[in-house]
C-alpha cells in the first residue's frame, strides 16, 4: 500500500513538471515487470524482473538446446490526469523475437524482429488518473519468415533492451517513423572547406486543426558555441505528418576523423509556437567524407586509413544478451585498449547506446541486418521473408541514420549457394532499398563463397570474405594467395576480410605448436591461436588494396551447440574471455601492433608448468629492442617483425625459473615478468602427450578401417592379395582399439582420461 502511495505522489510531481515544461519527456519503464514464462527446468516461472531481461541466461550458457517459446511481461503504470492533451508513446529498443503489445486489453500491434526498436502510440488507449495495464507477449520460437534463420549465436528471448515512455505535445517530431528520432542528417557535400547538410524532420500533428509552427535548427560546436541557427515556418495539416527540409552550410568544418579526432557537433531541432518550445530533439553531428579505392583501400577525409577492426556479439557471461550500459562500456574499453579503429557489429542491429559510444570515441562501424546463413541457406523464397528483410533494413538505417561512426550498411553474411537466382533477386532488392534510404553511405557484405564470379559479390558497393585460413583449412599465409587471386580476377572489387581467426583456450597450452582439430573437440591451445593471428595479420597488413579487416571475434560468445575448447556452449575465438576476465595472448599481439600505448608482453604466462627444459620465449612489444633475462642472466636483445620477438632454445633449470623482458624508451623502463616451473617428464606424461594428439583421429580412422575391411571381405569377388591385406589391416585395427581401451582402464585409476585430448 505504501509503495502504491509513493508511486502516486511521484507521478503527481512528474506530471506537474511536465505541465510546466512543455518539451518531450522520457520516462524509463525498466523497473518491476511481472514475468510469466517457462524454462528447460520449470514449466512455469512467475517472478518480478527489471529490464533488460532474458529467459535464456542459464540454459544457452550450459550448451543445451535452449528454451525457445513464449514469455509474458506485464506492468502497471499510473497515468496522471494532467497528461490529458499530451501524446504518449511506448518505445521498445529490443524484444526477441516477436512482440505483441497491449494496453488495458487493447492490442496495439505486433513487431517481428528481435534486434531493432519499435514504437506504439498509446494516447487513446490509456486511462487517466488511474493505473494502466501494459502487457507484452514475447516469443523467440524459430520462424521461417523472420531474420535470422541461421547463425552461430544464440537467440536470447525476452525484453532484453530498455523500454521508455515518451510524452509529447499534440504536435511533435514523430517517434513513429520506424522508431527513428524523426530527424535525419543528410551529409550531402562534405569537404575540409565546407559542409552542406540537409536536416530532414518529420513533424506529426495529432490535433484537430491545421497548425502553423516554427522549426528552428541550432548547431553548436563541441564547446557549445553556436555555428548555425536557422528558422522557418511549417504548415502541418490536422492528423497529418509533414517532412520538412532545412539546409545547413558550415564553413571550414571541424571534421570527425576517427580515433585521431572524433569531433562532434550537437544539433538541436526545435518546434515552437511563438516563444514556447513544444518539442526538441538533439542529435550528434559528426562531419566526415570517405571513399574506398579498389587499389589503395579506404580513405577517411582524404587520408588513407587501414581499418583494423574487430567483430562483436552482444552477449556476456551471466546476463546473455540483456546488457546494461556498464557492459557496453566495458566492451568498448577492451576494444579501445587493443587499438582497434573499426568494429563490425555482427550479425544484427546492436544497442543504440553502443553506436553512440562509437561516435564519441571515433570507431568506424559496419552495421548490418541479421541476414545470416547456415539453415536453409539463410532464407526462404516467400513474400513474408522478403518483407521482413526489408523491414529490418529500414529499421537499421532509419534508427541509426545520424551516427557518424556508421560508415557501412551490411546487407548479408555467409548466405546461399553459388549463383542462386532467387537469393540474388532478394539481395538486389535490399541493395536498392539501402541506397534509396541512404545514398550517402556505402553497402557491404560478407561472403564465404570461394568462387569469385558469384553474382552476389557484385551487388554491394564493397565486398569482404569470411576466411579461416590456418584454422578450418590450409595455412594462415594462404589467405594472401586467395586475396591476390580475387584482386587479379576482379580488379574493380573493393576487397576486405570480414572474418578470420582461431579458437583459443586460456586453459590449454603446449610446447610444440601443432594444429588442433577446430570443431567439436576439446583441445584448443592458446599458442596455436596466436600463431594463426600472427600469420593472418601479416598477410592483411602487407596488402594496401585490402581496405579493412575484422577479427572474429573480440570476445568469446555463446553458441549453444558448440562442443569445443574448455567449455561447452561457447565459441572461443575471442581475444577476451566470455566473462571478460582474461585477455588472451592474441589480444596483446594486436595491442602491440595497433595501439600507440607502450606494450611489452610475455606470452604463455598461463603455461606455468613447462614440459621441456629448452623452450622458445615469445614477447609482443612495440618498444623496439627488448632484452630477455632468465634467472637474472641476459639471454640477449631482440628486435621483431610485426611486434613479435622470439628467443629460441632458452634453457630452464629444474624448479622455478624467473623470466623477465625489459625495454627502455626515452629513459623509461618497461617490463613483464613470469615464473615458469620445469619438471622432468615422467614416462606416463609422455604417453599422455602422445595420446593427446593421436588417439581421437586414430579411433575414427581405425573404426572406419574396420567397417571398410569387413565390407571388402564380404564381397564375393576379391583378389587374394586384397583379402590378405584386408585381414591384416582388420586385425591390426582391432588390436589397436583394444590397446587403447586397455590403456584407458589402466590409467583411469590415476585420474587420467585419454579421451580428453585433441588431434593434430
């Protein structure tokens, strides 16, 4: 009862403030929703939750085929009598996947798509002077007509982004245009000498009379000095929406220049009746121009910029996709520390807050829709699917139009088969729509099709490839041959690398770096991950025509079906662990290459107990010459290529060994230290090390041989030589399988499991 009285008093003060100040008000509705749902463990869940919220935090993280179904959110909200004559809107930033919204039992509408915002007007549905009942029915079940159909990531159900109530006057800047700000900043002609900007504003009039209002545009620089102020009268019909265009010219603009200078103007668009401000929207304005050259790469404001990027998924250990601003800031802090200048926000629209962070820090952003392959080639040939793909593209563009950090609109990722005519038609439609919605930006796509002449590659303005050389196939340096072939066969292509990388477990280490089995296997040594990244980055860095690249991935992320590395349900290709507690060695490799911050980092520090008395010591550093000390004695000074320095055949004594790397720059000393312990290998440990690499592939091979030989022996017409060979091979295979089984029985009592390890 006391709680309701407090809410009532607060609503009166809120309403009084709204009456005195006629501008729009934003009211958070994130607290205290009644949630009714289910899980893998419970048929019914009833609890009070705060938003953001997802019901898949636990099951998806544990590797289950997680619960995909319905959940119901309800909330009571008091609407004061003083709000009569105002307009009320409910804005949801993200609900996964289908949302049906009702107020006081009246269905307002359905939104189909889990990553974009949507807004409903509730003015005519609320009851003034009493509590109102808001209900959101949410369903993240698999569908065939809503993007994405596939993807190596989890579809977390719930209202997993913030919700707010927007309160405006009857005449306002419309919140209903695909849940956009209602203001669009077209950067038509930007140079170092001048900036021509068109400010397009959508004005909505819900009153019963035609109205003449004043539109005012005020642009201020970063310290608040007004650099432009313009006014115009606008006539808006009753019940109508009017688009108005206001032209702006700024001489000698201060350009938004990425990490070097992420300069932002502030633009206010005001609606006035006389001297009274009836609505106001503030947007960031970062003035920049850019282009991509097929030979020389990417240019920002006329200067060459190699995009050194990372990809990011929006989930986090313990919260799934229900990230708070704290989580977004933490992720951006890691990305900035590593020295990246670009982010591919994969594979869907991310939080508006994260785009805003990118604006302020100078990150270049590739934003994309969830048109992702793997299941049914990522699409179905239906009108509803085409409609939804266009809807999500329009939402992505309109909701994020004004973010200067966004340079590219992504229209597909790993879709389809070679020269698929239906898919080509769908992508062509998306390309046309993207250019119609925003002629100022370039489109891009990520392909996994090896054939250069696939029709999909020629549709977007720029094309990039997801290629995992050194991990799923071939050697890291072979990426160079692949890129060179594309560049030679299609010299007009603007080529990027949209994904590359390798799995890496901070729990798995080895002296001899050998290629692990990449998928559905436990052994993902961290040392191999760094080897792949060292080779791939050299290939990319040596080719000017590659406009940019994006590591897959910045963070380990949830993928429920993954059975590999040191945890189930995790894709472990990140530079940082899923819980954000551990930076992998690969993180420091890129930091040493990309960041201007001094870096000296001894690798393999988590490999504490060493297997050999002679090891190679690797350091990542951008400090030039580095001297290595082992147990107080100098092992020499090295300089490296691409920030990689290696001392070979470093001798370790039995017991503890203190290893220290030291560099002196401008009179300042930088160092990193590790303690490694060397123990002489036991015979049993050598056997385990052998099995670590060979047992599982041998089991698969031998079982295959057994079936193959049995099949050969039962054939009627078999040569005697073939029959002898088949019998010998069959006997040896069976004996080897028995030896492995006996070996497991013998070592199991000592706590060993021969089947825990990976293969070469």
